[in-house]
């Protein structure tokens, strides 16, 4: 269980409040108007924005002050998820050892993950030699080897076309199902939420509301969400 | 970020900044304490101040005024070799002063090319020594700098503005008043201030082309008090004057100049509709040709005069060359060891004080630092034994502001763009440094190293203060050969110096970009 108890998050003066819990294995979309604080919520869970009040915990362990790299979190950002000077295999390998000293078993794991996302022949390529979709796949391969129980997506597929984006979301769904990971995904597209998320955290008025069932919420939106959905 | 998490530490940068500040401020303090202020300033000192300010003002004025038409011509013309010419405008920055001076002598000197042509017309030869020689050399060095800065101003006028003005039927006059004059009003003061500040601390040019009671800069007077009279108190007092002058000039320059420097993207000519007339075309062409000749002839002269002497260089030149290479490499190493941690700290946003320490080098002139170091070292050891290490150290500190200017923006970019990803992958510290920051900054590190190496290789400053007859760097050896009227050997050694400086710059810069990927 991921718990945010009476939490206040400070993002450079903007304060977001949250008092909610996410069940393990949940697939949650975080939606809200732009600037509402979607990325702030995700960033706080990942350790990039300080939790100034309340408790942030995972399986009972308090995370408030844990450094980003030592949280049970794998995260994909809006862009820049790959280091352009490293090959696909190296970028994926970082998920196992940040200094890229990999033993044979780890290298094998990297190869398997790359194969799983369908990039087998491209291990030695640099990101610049990949298409946008392939870059996303490479980043997902790293998420796979990281094996963290929480996967946070801050709109990493926003720059992809609709078909490609759906393809990536399906891949994410498969990977999450295989690992039993908990997914929190920022989205501004309600169709994404319907496609992949069973629950939705709505952010409005400086507050992140507890998760609600996706279908119910989107079918009967409260006024703030209705205004956003148009 | 939560608990201030950063992908790399900021302490090393603080340590480096403290070292730099301690060195510079320590030298200034030593100079202040040693100066005998009670003695007051002699008439010669006032003359020195006056000459220093006048030559710097004239140099700034001529460089700035001449750069305007040149920059305009380059901004509105496309021609084969334009890129090369603009790249070449960056070269004087790393050109050893003594090489340029020898080149100027060959072209504008008493027996130079121009005097020769004047002789054919029955006119007397040129006199290059004195105020006009000093200003001429400074214009040679700073016209290109001014041109680059002003050209950048021109290219920052959005192309849409020119299109709009053309659509309104604006001719050259209207274009000038509408777009170009406002830009120049914004850019030119900064350019003048920067060049003025640079020329205030001019030493090597004044040493070779000035001198005498009428043409001595403060920097040169420090050297003379030191070498000829061994009057440390007077050298220290002159250093205090120099500190006040350069400090004020640096403050003014920082205030009015914009934060650019090594402009990139200057090779994009703007589409213009107002300068198609034949007169404008001839004017621009003539200006570009004249400028290219002015800048290239001295270098060509060194090549022509030096090549025959290359194979009979005296042994002293070989030793001096090795000394110079050692000094240049050591100085480059020190520059990088100081500037990289400082750049990282500044990039992390923890570096107001560090930035300040990095700028201190601009406010202190090499000979002032040298005098300070001499005063500090003198009671402890024989300063002349330490001539080469001291030269390397001072050169490193002098190159620091430029290195930081190259490194900081890139470090900021890398930390902002890849910091969060690295943190989320638990790469903080060594792995981030080795796997991300250094590889991503290779090109900038190479450029900074190349600049620092070439500047140190060509430096003729502190070494002149500290060297005994047995010890010299290559630039000093060239100067000594000139002083001994061995012009053939001097030209050969100067050519060697030119080639080595450029080669050092090229190999570091190239090494940084070798196999580098976007």
C-alpha cells in the first residue's frame, strides 16, 4: 500500500495537499488541469519535491526523506529518459548498476529485457539512432530490469502519435501485469485513463483526491472535472 | 528536491573557489601591505596612469568604431570563405602577443612592407613605436573581438523585423535608424567597456612597442620598478593603482556587457533587401578585404620571415620550448582542476560566492598577482627558482574566468536535464560524474583546455618578472632574441610559438569533440 497521510508537498511555493492510499497492484491515472499539480504529486512520491508535512509511506516504511534513487520507485519523465551518449544496452544496464559494472547474470538480464520490449537487434545503438517509439521501449526495458514495485509515468509518451502512444500504454500494461507493479500515471487524456487505469486520482484546487473507479468518475464527472473535460 | 538531493556534491567547488580567492586576495593583500603609500605618486606614475587610460580608451574606440562597418558587411553579405573568416576572428584571442607584435613590425615597422611601399612613393617610413603602435596592436587584437560581439548583436535582430522593414519599403537609411542604430546603442557600450578593460592590463604590447617615459603602461611600470630598480615598494604601490583601475574597469564592463563572449551561430547571414545597391556591395566588399588583409598580413609575415629560420634555431629556443610546453600543460591541468568543480557548484545553484571567486581573475592583472606572489615567496625561497611553476599557476588563474564561461552553461544544462533521471537511478556521486557529466561535457572541457593551454603557451607576463637569464619560456625567448636584434631567429622562434599554440588549442579542442555524440 502506498500511503499519503495528511501530506503537504512544496513545489517552489506551490503547495499540494494529499490524503489518500493506493492499493498494491493498482493502476492509477492522475488527471487534472494543466498546472493543477499532477507532476508535483508524482515528483513527491519519486523524491524530487519535499513532503513538508504528513507521512509518505510504502508498505509501512516512511519515505519522506529517502533519496530518489533509494525509493521503491522507477520513473519515466516527460522527456530525456535516455542518456544520448550511452548505448541502449548501457542505458538499460543503469537500472541494475548505476556505474555500469555488470556481471554476466546482469548482462543477460539486460539482454532479456531488451528482447522483451522488442529491441533485440538494437542493443548497441545510441538513442539518436532510434525512433521515438523505440526510445520509449528502451526506457521501459530499463524499468523492467529495475524491478521496482512502483512505476511512475509523468507523461513519457506525450510526444508520440496516438497509435504509437496506445501501443506503449499496452506494453506498459503488460509489463505491469507481469511484475505485479503498482502504476501511477499522469495523463491529460481521459481516453488513456480508460484504456489502462482502473482508478483515477483527480487533482484540483490544490488537493489530490483519493482514487475513484475510472468509469464512474469519467461518466459522472464532478463540476471541476467536467469543466476540464469540456 | 527532497532533502536537497543533488546528483553531485558541491563541496569540491567551494574548496576550489576558496583556493582561488585566497591566492588572489592574498596577493592583493601582500601588495597593499608592502606598498609605501607615504611616498605618494611621482610625476612619472601619473604619466603612466594617463598613458594607460588614454591608450586603452583609444584602442577601445578604434576597435569599436571600425568593427561596426565590418560587422555590418559580414552580417549582410554571403560569400565563399565567410565562415572561415568569422572563425578566424576568434583566433587573435589565443594568438601569442609577441607573435602578433613581430608580425606587425614586419608589416608596419620601419623596415616593414608598408614603409617599403611608402619609400617607393618617396615618403618617409612609418614609426610604429609609441602610442600609435600600442593602439595599432591593440586594435589588431580587439577588432576581431569587437566584430564578433557586434555581429552577434546584428544576428539577434529577428529576421522578421528585416522582412517587415523591407515590406514597408525601408531603404538603408531607414533600416539603420529603425533597426541597426538601436541595436548598436545596446551592444556597443559593452563592447567598448570590455576592450577598455582588456587593454588596461596590457603588458606585452607595451613592453615591445611602448616603453620610454611617454609610452609606459602601469603594468609595464610595475615590471620596470621590479626588474630595473628592484624597488619592491614602488612595484607594490603601482600594483595598488593597477588594482583600482582594473577593478573599476572590470565592474563597469561586467555591468554594461551582456553575458555572451564566445558567440556561436554567427555564420548565418540574414536575408536583406536593403543593401542590394552596387555602392553598398562595393563598400562592404572593400571593408571585408581591408579587414582580412589587416588581420592576415602580420601572420603571413611571420610565416614568411620565420620559415627560413626554423632549422637554425639556437639551443636556447629548444629549452624554452620545452619549458613553455610544460608550463602550458601544467597550467591547463590546474585550470581544469579548479574550474570543473567550480562549474559544477555553480550549476547546482550553490555558487554565488563561487562565481565571484571565478571573476576575481578579471579584476587582478597578471603582474599584480606576480608582484604579490614575489612578495610572499621572497622571504621563504628564491622566487627565481620558482619562475616556471609560478607562471603556470598565474596563467591558470587568468584562464579561469574564460574556462568557467565555457563550462558553466553546459554543466547547468546537463544537471538540469539529466539530474532527476540520474537521481532516480541512484547514480548520484561518482557514477554520475563518470557516466554522465564528464562524457556530456567533453566538448566543452576540450575547448576550455585548448583555450587555457594556448593562452598559457603564448603568455608573456609573469615570466618576464620572475625569469633569470637561464630560464625562459618561448615567448620570453622570442622577446630576448628581438632585444638582441637577432630578428631572423626571433621570427623563426615566433613561428614555432604560433604553430605550437594553435596545435595545442586544436588538439585539445579536437580531442574533446572526437567521437562525441549529440
